[in-house]
């Protein structure tokens, strides 16, 4: 399988988040967001909060908004199901929520357990009233994040940008199993 070359999208997204005044970054550690997470951790204007589970990020960012700060939730699609009940909060309370979601169960997936939620992610978000956009090429990510930032924070709506595995790269089970010490 062809490996996706590292691109500049994490750097571009970090610059967009910084210029938009994003101060809180809620994360469940994720390889697809690894470079972006590192950039945010190094940024003294941003506070990265590691979560136990994704729905905590929705509540954290609600509190950040009430406290006058913008935030973003970085997660992968396998965590979307954890957020279903909590996604009623930004809709009922009319506050912005930006979620950048790296996809699993997508192009080149090796793990069959990732496929059901990967296939359902967009439908689940839309059923909960979340506006969904998608980026499937590295060159599209920054423009899509820019639009998603404006959409979420100007309209006080939850917005999810799905970042396809053609952007973040599909994991390869053979490489993962070879890297595990015996």
C-alpha cells in the first residue's frame, strides 16, 4: 500500500486555530492528529487537555465557551459514538462546537472493528444535528478547517470536519505488529 507523504496540513491547521483565537484543545490521543497535537502542546497560547473519553470534550468546550474562550475537539471517528448524548448540549444551548475528526474504517483500513463506526460517523453526526464537512485530500484540509471555524463560531452550531484516511494515512497492521517488542 502506498504510504501517504507527510504534508503541511497540521501546520496550516495549527496556524488557522491560532489566528481564530482557539485557546483550548480537547483531545483523545490519536495518531492521525499527532503532529497537530504536538504543535498545539508547544503553543503557549493554547491549553491541550487530554480526555478519558470524547464526550468529556463537548462538556469541556461548553465551559470554555461560557468562560469566553474558543476551543476545538480533536478525535477519531471511533469515538463519535461516545458523544451521542452529549451532542445535545451544543444544540440545546446554542454554542459553537468545532470537531476535527480523523476517520477510521475508511480508505485502506486494516481493522474490521473500525468499519461500522467509520461508515456511520457522518450519519450519526447528522442525526444529532451536527453540520458535517469532509476533507479527503491534504491540500483541502486547511481550507475546510477555515470554513468550519467560521461556520461553527459565527452560527453557534456544532460542526464536524471529517478528515479521511487518504489525508492521515491508513494504518498497516503488518507494520504495527512488527514494531511491537517481543
